[in-house]
């Protein structure tokens, strides 16, 4: 594609991802899921997880210290856990809701590390399978690790990257269809499943056709820490609003 259309850098795309995640969480925490607006917010928000998996794979090879990268993910996974549970608890002030998305990204990082560092094929595959199933206790269970593996497979090939996004969309659509089986009519369930893949397809379009492969020239350090802090802070605010609305 003509390079003149590739106008979005990595940081801008991540800011977009933070915005779509916020819409998804607002829909999940506060909105009636039977409304069109709630579904629009929810489905657009699916842009975020796969986009962050893509940049995790890309950034893994650029980071100066993989040790510090992993430690940052672990620290912010811990920081985010209480805000995560606070935001999504349905009854009462707070209850365990599973592990948060940064914990899932930490598992994805460890999958990347295993793929990069473990040379013995059987052991490497066993570790990757273990880490993938460990995600069953966290947000975007199984899906985020599989997205990560797809992007590892696609590295260096635009055609494979297209196939990776397509496979991710199909997988997510099938899982959503299976989740609605028996609860909705076939037609309604199919529409819901197709709507659910919009965010993933949008992510693929942005990465493939609009991403220029660069970072912001200014404010790199601010952006780096903003992306880490936005997740727990916005969840904490949503959780506090949820409690306030329930009390008053």
C-alpha cells in the first residue's frame, strides 16, 4: 500500500486502543447490554486486546531490557488487580473477578520469552501450552496467548499478518457464536457473532494499512508510562463510580 496512507505511529494507535477499551468497560460496567449503543461500545472495544498483543510481539524485539519489561508488566498486573475487581464486581463493593489483562499480557510476554530462549522443541511447546492454559484465570483467556502466537508466526510477512488477523477474527466470532448457542435464535446469534469481530478487523486494518512502524518523536517517555497507568487508574475510577451509583 502507498506509504502516504500510513499516517499513524505506534503511540497514536495505542491511544486509540485506550479509548476503545474505555468504551468497552463503560458498556460492561454501566450499560444495558440489550441497547444498540452498549453493543457498539462493547464491540469497538475489542480493538484493544489484539492491538496490544500485536505491539507486545513487536516491542519484544525492540526493548532494551526484557527483564525490566517483564518486571514492569508484573508490577502493573499487581497494581491493577484490585481496581479490576472493583470495576467489574456485580454485587457488593468488591469480589474476585479473575486476573486482569496486564496479567494476561505478562503471560503472553513469557510465551514470547519461551519461544525466544528455549531451544529444545518439546520443552518449549510444553511451556507455551502451560502458560496459555494458565490464562484461563485471567481476562481474554486463551485468546490473547493465541493472538500472540499468531503474531509470532506472522513476523516478517505481510501476507501472514493478514492471515493472523483473519484467523483471530474467525476464532473470536466462532467463540461468541458458541457462547450464544441455545440462548438466542440462529439469526440473532450470527449477527452478534459477526458484530463482535468488528474491533479485531478494525485493528487489522489500522495495523496493516495505517501504521507507519514508528513512534512519536516527542513525549515517548510520557506515552510509555501513560499506557501502563491508564489501565489501573481508569478501572479504579469506574469502580468508584459504580459503587457510588449503587449506594446513592
